C-alpha cells in the first residue's frame, strides 16, 4: 500500500484530522521556479495583504469618512477670499446680491443646525457600517483562501492515491488477461478490469485540472507570479476552532458583521430623525464679510449715499427661525420611515444570524459524524488489505484479490478526504457567521 507510511493507521484510530505541525511562514521567493512553502495561516496573511476586494473595501471606508468630514466642515471655520470688478449700470451688485469688490474675505461657521448635526452623526455611523463591510470582506477572503488551500491539499493527496490506484488497476488488467489466456477468466472480466483502469485515469485527469485551477486561484489571491510553484502541507484548522462551540450564538450577536452593520444603520437613522425633528428650532451661523470696494464701480452710489467707504466690514450672527416649513415636515416623515425600515432589517438580521449559527452548527456536527463513518470504513478496508496480504503470503488468495482490496482501500481514502474537507468547509462557514474567523486564521 503506497501511502501506509505517510498516513499510518494509528492516526486514524486516534481520530486525527491529518493535522501537522505548522512551521513559521518564510518570505516569498521572488524568483520563479522556486517553490513557495505555504502554510494555512501564511496563505491567509498574504491574501489579506494583496486582495483587491479588501483594497476596494478600504477605499469605501475612506470615502465614507471623507463624506462625513465634508458635512461636518460646515461647523468648522470656513474662510474664503476673492475679487471681482466689472461694468455696472444702475445699482452695482453681483449675482449673489453683494456689491462687486476689488478684494473680499468671507468667514462662515454654523454654530447650531440640528438637521445638519443629525446628518453628520448618521454619516459617522455609515463609517462604522463600512468598517463592518470591510471586516465581512476580509472574512470572505479568508474563507475563500483557506478553502482553496485545504482543497488543494486534498486534491494533491487524492492524486497520490489515484496514481497508486492506477498501478493496482494495471496489475489487475495484466493478471486478468493472463488468466483469460489460460482459460480461467471470461473476456468480460478483462473488459471490466480495463474499464476500472480507464475510470481511474479519467479521475486523475479531472483532479489534475482541478489542481491547476486551485493553484491559479491561490497565486492570484496571494499576489504570487503566474507560474510560481506552490508547496502546501496537510493541516487542519487550528485548535481554537474547536473551542468556540457552546457560545457561538452569543458571540455572533457581538461580532457578526452583518448584524453590526444593521445596528449601525439603526443608530444612524435615529440620529437623523432626531436632527430632523429639531428642524423646527432656529439655526445659528456666524458670518463675517470684509470688502474693499472701488469707487469707479460705484458711480451710482453717490446718488444714493452721502459718502463712499472703500473698506467695508460686516460681522454678526445669522439666525433663521422657521415659521412654517413644509420641507422640515416631509424630512421628519422620511426619517421616520427610514428608521422603521432599518429596525425591521435589524430584527430580521438578528433572527437570521441566530438561525444560521444553529443550522451551521448542526452541519458541522453532521460533517463530524460523516467523517467518523469514513474513517471507520477506511480502517476496515485497511484491515481487510492486511488480512489478504497475509493470506497472499500463504498462497491462499491471488494477487488480483489483493489489488482489488487495495483499490477499495484507496476509494475509502478518497471518501475520507472528501468528508474531512466538507467538515472543514462547514467549520469555516460557521466561524464566519459567528464572527470568530479572524481569531482562528489571523
């Protein structure tokens, strides 16, 4: 049996998940042709550094921060300078209602504006929402890369098994043809043996194609050259993944990114509604205007005023008291509707997260059970091979019986690898939903 020494029966009897000691990740070699020695955590670290999805999510966080700062800037000092001159006929004024000036300085600053304050606070909550989206993007990248890494490990191991299985299939074909020539087998048995060998070869080609797809995907996610060879080691998820089981639902209510985003959305809508309701209150703004005027642009002023002043300063407070504001009433109603929708979404998200954690916990348990069944079936097949090898040494069975048993053992190995990978996928999905993935993989 080709892989007995690599994966001994003792590991299976202990219920191991093929976990290996993890070496510290080294630097990525620059030269092509030099294999990169990857571990699961090292792969995740490289993906978090090089993922385009994460870079885009970071830009969206920055855009949300800039948008909030842009609105908040109305409450900060704003100073503008300018100048202008032109032909006037009649009373000179600019399109804004001010007289044209050779030089002007304008200072504005909102002191109290409740609707604008509510908008600022809502946009600050939008920043938190975008940060939750960023964390969700990181979790999605970690799941994809970890799943790709673990599948590549499984595929390469399966290819080793299938190549050993093809050797056994070749021996069975040779022995069957020999027995047919001696008159001990019918031609149909030869055809069956050749069919088995062809099926094994087909599976090898399929897995080689999948191996190439996974390698291309991982190189792209990890930022490696297109033809960079990869070396991966069989390993399971770290032990911390096994220790979160009892409190996953409670942890999900604190760390699930979708739930955090929904909570930030509700808080933001509450701030907005509060600000819009205060839209009936007065607004207060500091305003200062300094103008240097030119007399030639104000020829008609001499007919209106007795004196002309080159330097003009106006400073004070601009207070607006709403008497009747249809806009404020509509804004309050819109804010109320948006808040009601956000609360419904939060309640739905909270229920969905709780249900997802329960469902995915059951899937992990089912995958554990399926893995144990596959392990016991593999153990039984290995014991059967050992018995037949002993009987073959005593001359009680022929080589074809032994090779058929080895084929069955390889099939059980394949089933065990598939069951183990499905369990790993279910575990990754559960940890992502519970918001615990970064504690395991980072």
